[in-house]
C-alpha cells in the first residue's frame, strides 16, 4: 500500500482522481439547483448534466481500478483526526458499483421523472446523494465517513419526501430519518469506543488518528492484546453493527424501508435497493479486523442478525400486495444474506480465509444490479400504469410491455439464484459456505437453516409477484393499455439485464481481486471449501419447488391463495401486520415510553432550566429598577457624586496610609 | 514678597466658592462663572508654587490653562444659547434629558 500525505501527496494524479470521484457530483449539486430555479429552460438539461457528471465519476473510478494499486492518502484535519481517501479492492469495487448503477438509474430517471416540474431539484438531490455515497466508500477516516453517512441519510430523507405534498411520503421520509437516527446514535457510541481503544496503541503508526481506516485495519490485532481488548473490540463492533442495521435495514430497524417506497421509484432503485442501504454492509466490511479480533459473540451477532433478517423479511414479502413493498422486503432479505456472509467469515476466521468479505461484496454487487433492474422495471410498469402499485390490478403485462417484463423476468431469476444467472453464483455460495461452517461449528446450524428457508421464501414471493404481474388477464383499465416506456428508460434495463445474466463469470476473478486485501494478514488466501453435492444443489431444488408452488397458486390458479391465507388465519394476520413491529415501535415505544420521557424532560426544561435563566433576568431587572432612580438627569447631582466619591477615596487613602 | 501661605489660602477660598457655586446655582451663566472661579483657583495655585520655586514652566502652563478656560467658556455659552432657543431660558432644571 502506497501512502501519500500533505499537499504534495494531494496533488498526485491518483489521489486527485480519487477525490474527484465524489467531489464532482457534490459540486454539480448547487449548480443544478440554482440554475434550475433561476432559468426554467435549464430544467430539461438537469438530468443530462447530472447523468454525465456521474458518468465521469464512473470513468475516474475505473481509472483508479485500472491502476491496480492500493493507496492511502491522509492529511491532518484537527487535533488527531485526519481526512483522506483509502483505496483498496473493497472501496474500488464499491465506488465502481455505486457510480455505474447510479449512472444507469439516472439515465432511466431522465425518462421517468421527465414531466415533473421540480425535476431539477430531483436531479440535484440525487447528484448530491451519489457524491455522498461515493464519499462514504472512499473515506479514510471514520469521522469523515460519518459525515458522508449522514449526508446520504439526509438525501434519503429529501428524496423519499420528494413528492412532499403526499402525506404518506412526508411521514415516510420522517420515519426513515428517525429510525436511521437510532442506528446513528449507536454508531457514534461505537466510534467513541473505537477511538478510546485504539488511541493507546497507535503510537508507532504513520498517523496518530485512532479512527483512521488504516489504523483500524492494521492495529486491531494490537488492541486485542490489551487488557479487555477483545471485549472493547466486540462492544465497538456491536455498536457499529447497530448503525449498520439502521442504514441497511436489518432487524429490528428494518421498519423504515417499506414506507420509503412512497418516494419516486428511481429513488427506491438508487437509494433503497442498490446503493445507500448497502452502506451498512460496507461499514461492517470496512472495519472487518475489529470483528475478527473481537470476542466471538460479536461475530455471532453479525451472523444471526443477518440470517434472521433474511428469513423474517422473506416471510413479510409473501403477503404484500404493493409491488414496490415486495421488492423492499426482498432488499432487506438480501441485505441479511450479505451481513450473514460477513458474520460467517468472522465466526470461522480460523479455518476459512478473510475473503468472505469478497463473497459478501460479490453478492452486494450482483444484488445491486438485479435489484436496480427489478426496481427499474417496476418503475416502468408504474410509469405505464399511472402509479398503480397494487399487483392485483396488474396482470397480463408480458404481452403489453414485453421488454419491461422480460427484464423483470431476468431480474427475478437472478434474485432467486437460478443457474446460470449471477445470483446463483453469489447467493448459493453464501448458503453453501454457511453449511460448511456449520459442519465445523454446530452453533451455525440455525443460520444455515434460516438462509436456506430464506432462499425458498425468496423464490416464492418473487414468482408470486412475477406471475401475478406478467400472466393472466389485465385486471384494470390502465393495465389493458400499458406499453413499453421510451428508449432512454429501456437501455438501462437492458444493460442491467445483461450484467445480471453474465456477471457470474467474474466470480473467481472477483474473489482473487479481493483476496489481495488480506495479503500479510494471518487469514490471507482464498476461501476454498467442499461440501456434499446434495447440499450444494439443495438451494436449487428449493428454487424449483418455490417456482412450482408459485405457479400452482398464481400462474395456473389451480389452488387458491386466499383459501390458504384464511386457513392459517392468525399466522397470516401476524405476518400481514408485519409482526406488529410497527405497532410496537410507534404505538408502544414512541407513544407510551418516549412521549412520557419527553414530557418529563420538557417539564424539567420548562420549570428548572428556564426557571434559572428567567430568575437571573428577574433579579437583574428588579435591581436596575431600584437603582435607576439615581439617574436624575441634573448635571449638578452628578458633579456632587463625583466630589463625594473623590472625598471617600481620599479618606480611605488617608486611613490606609497611602498618602 | 507675599508669603506663599496667603496666596494658597486665597486659592483654597476661591476653590471652595467655585465648588459651592457649581453645586447650588440654578442658572447656566452662574454655573459658568463658578467653573471659571474653580479653574482660576487652580491657576493661582500653580503660579504661586512656580514663583516660589523660581520655575517659569509653571507660569507658561497657566497661560495655556487660561486659553483653554476661554475656549471652554465659549463652548459653554454656545450650549446655553442652544438651551435658550429650546426653552426660552437658561435654568439648569430644564436640562433633565439625561435620565431614565
């Protein structure tokens, strides 16, 4: 790893290029915002300006990738904090994925958002978001990381509420902001623990910044040897995981994503499927040595939160009727797989290499492609059906809009992991890995089962959605008159379809690219394991079974899904009510506990804090009321006072013997 | 030569008269006269000491002081003229703006 520092280092071409990857979209943001507001005629170019800006970011990211060298630039910020960029396979892969997918989605948005009068605001905000997200993945310091992390949270809030005049959208934006704020508080606490545990051990490092990514990666093994070091690392890891769970919508902080679907579909594709929600996974992968060297429970926590979320979100996806919410639960579920893959690596670091990061990020990137594809095709359907989101009002669309639904079909096959799409190479790898780790470590059994059932549920809800949308007869007037969207929206879908189909061939190359991250570590090397063939094909058999069951219920309608729903009455109601988690958070925690605490604090503030402040003011006021009578306004009285004062001084001076 | 103590006594008497004047008079003109008496008591004091020490600096200093007193009297009268235009009188009771 090459290290650059200071102004001289900043002016090196690779460092400048790395900075402009995320600075460019951020610089474009105010221009588009102001020009669009000032000149109405500029609005129609806003999309093109932003899209080309992000394309330049993608070119720069590709340039960094083509250098094929890791480097670290840092410069002093304040006290012992630094700012800079940290370039390694993880950040480069993420930067290329974010800028590439963002470029395609922006291109789609030129068509999708084209008629909105505020489209310059939309493009300015998505540009700011893309810049913020690229900043998240390139930051070399956790404080800088946190600032960009909050920036993307803000953009998420603004864009969910882009149609702010809809009350649902406004409240969904607030919900997303508040729920992720819970995670962010945990993240700040985690960073504080990291700061204090790394501060004593980094004196021999090139920089004295305890929160520098470089120091976290290279000195976690030293922290472990400190007294209670493993515990503090595990504590920091668990708290940071809380922040990651907030952003990546893991249980129990997953409740905001389904509501976030009130935003424009391109926003859902960009922020709540492909990029921002993966920031949490990236965060855990970024500071992986913390978990590797921590007490084992931190790794199990990562594993089981991921696996449980993968399963839980899958069950909720089964009963939704809103096409975007189905995809939202699917996103939560797939993010659970990524987190579980990371957790498997942390739990089993002794007998498999650290390259489970590569497996997780590979699934992340495949998921970004396929979920962007699914959301874009859902967006094209909404565009054609005038914002009808209920899948029961669709039907028969394959004949009406063949290109869109074919793209959706490819996305669905990739999502369930049907060979030979990319999803087969990414998701089945995680399930096989969990079985292998379970063979060595019986505690991982439930993770394997949850992930396996999760794969089955994925197939079921995906093809339930797909068959209902694509087959049968159109069930509404809008569905009868649907047609494919314009070319500017079709081209991104085609590119993403091709990527979803063929990205599997890059699997081994991707893993070996990632394994260079671990050179010199005790757990370097590639992940290699073997499991029995019948276990290896088990996910595929479940996929076939899932497609078959979905076909019976929603394709050929040989069995009625309503009867099954009625037959399992209370269970169905439980899932349909999202396990009452929203009810628990809103009606019990928020309205009972937090409101009560807030009232007590508010009374304390009103009567004690304000009382002190007002009391001081009242005393000063009364005093001045009494003494201002001395100001008669007659000059002679003042002269008399001066003489009196002089006399007093003289007398005191005489008594003290000054003269 | 007049003994120093006589001169200083006259200076002290002038100072007391002037001080009593500025604290008690009700008219602006009288106030200015009182101020002049005060200033000149100080001048007399300085001249007396300078003469006794045979130092001409003190006498020159008093000349400057007299010039400043003249200027100050001019300013004072200007204020009184302005006051007269406002209130048709120079009574000090009418100068009450400087208060709560």
